[in-house]
C-alpha cells in the first residue's frame, strides 16, 4: 500500500510539474511576444475599408485634430464630393460661446489648406448627439432626404469597429453602403498604444464600450446619455 501511495503521489506530482512547466512556457511566450499580441488586440478594433466613389464623407464627432484632417485628405483624393460633420450635444451652455464648434474648426482647416470644400453639419434629431448610435440615426434621416447610396464614415482607428457596428445596426434594411476610414494620430497607433496614457485609455475603454454596443441598437438604458 505504501508503494501504491508513493506511486500515486509521484504521478500527481508529475502532472502538477507538467502544468507548471506549460504555464511558465506560455507566460514566457506572452512576455517575449507581448508587442505582437497587444498590436493584434488593437488591430481587432480597426476597420478601414473605404474606397472612392462615395456620395459623401461624414466625420463623426470627437477627435477634431485627427478626424477632420483625415476627412479633408480623403476629399482631396477624390473619395467623395461632399463633406459632413455630425452634430454633438453642446456641454456647459453658459460658456459654449468660448469654444469653437466642429464646423468652425473644419472651416479654419479648409482655409489653412486653401481647399475648396463646403462643410455642412448633419441635423440632429435630439439637439445634439450624445453617442455613436445618435449620430447613426441622425445620418439615416439625412440620407433618406438626400438619397445617399454610399457613405464613408471617418473616426479614430480605435473607434471604427464600434462605430461600424452602430451604423450597420441602424442602417439595417436600407441599401445604403457604409464604409469606414480610420484616422490615425501622432501620439499612438495600433502598434504602440500601450506606451502612452491616451493610447491605454482609448483601447482599454473600447474593450468595454464595444461589448455594450453589441447588446443594443440604441443608447444603453443603464448608461446615462444626456
């Protein structure tokens, strides 16, 4: 019986030793390959499938320093003849006059670049969008009025997959073609986002926001959007 017990313990010890060795091996691999793992993680959130020939380029609110210049570049390259901005809800009404609107910033960039492009804002159904879903519903209404068939949506790279899902959900049942164009910035990209506070904030939060969007077709009831 002692030999049997000893043998049993020895076998169990070998099993645990094998598990520990495998775990150490996986950890070592993860550490040595962390750059490619983190890059692949970030690349999952990027959708970049825009092609020329669209009716309009639509810049989603936020990221003024990245999204608007990228949209103007697409316009200059002939991706679409019209450029629109979504209308975000204004914050702190008392001091709102002290801050430039998206349209004012876009016009200033157009003037600086000496471009000939008209900038228009998508009318909002609720006096300013508070989420990507709101922007999608606003654009759907305008698309029906204008008769759009093909639209390019511009937003930051980390936001493209969530935005794409939101717009596809809202535009479901229509024949309007939606494409994404990912705007990059000078601070972080998919290949180095973990080296800056802004990059970490963007991708960590996106891993939370994206699943929430997957569960809804409009603003989540348990998240305050006003």
